[in-house]
């Protein structure tokens, strides 16, 4: 098996705020992240498969780029995640939850390969790996 990873980038704003908690509890739980702020996210999408005998590729990168762009980047880029993305109106858009969201948007959409991992960098000091709920999940 060969693992292929492609990177994509998007910018988005969010805030950590749980509607079921008071403002004081939210500030205690999330600190300054209760305020709306933004990040320049880096998304890595890793697929796994056997290289095609004719092309030598696990996946056509042009096709993979188009799927990631259409199903994740175009939806999240330059958005306020809490306001503009339905899933995050009731879920705190942490890096963990955004990575899981990207996985759900990409799973079973990549022809010729299997989605293996989604890695999302919020900044140079924080990233999250998500392997789905299947055989690769920890």
C-alpha cells in the first residue's frame, strides 16, 4: 500500500462558545478563545491504495484537489464557522471537530483510493489527526 498526502489551505473565523454554559463558564472553559478570532488553516488529506499499473498513481492529484476544494475548502474558506456552517451552530468548532467535519465531507468520495487520515493545522503549534471511525481509528 502507498500513502499519498495532499495539502490545501483555508482561512476561517470561529469562537469557542457552548450555548448551554453561562458566559462566565465559557470564559473559564475556553479563555480568550470565546472571542471571535481567525486562523490560516492547513489541511492535509492522506489517501491509501495501490498505484495504478498504467498511471503509476494511487490517485489522480487533479481529481483529489478538486474534491477537497469542492467538498471542504470552498465551504469553509473565509467563513465564520459558528455562523455560516450549519454543523457548527450547535457544535464548538474546535480543530478536532473541524478535522472530523472534513473527514465526513471527504469519506467515500475519492475514486481509486481510501481516505486514511485528515490532519488539520490550526497554527504551527497545533494540529489534529483524524482517522475516522473505521479500521485505522485508534
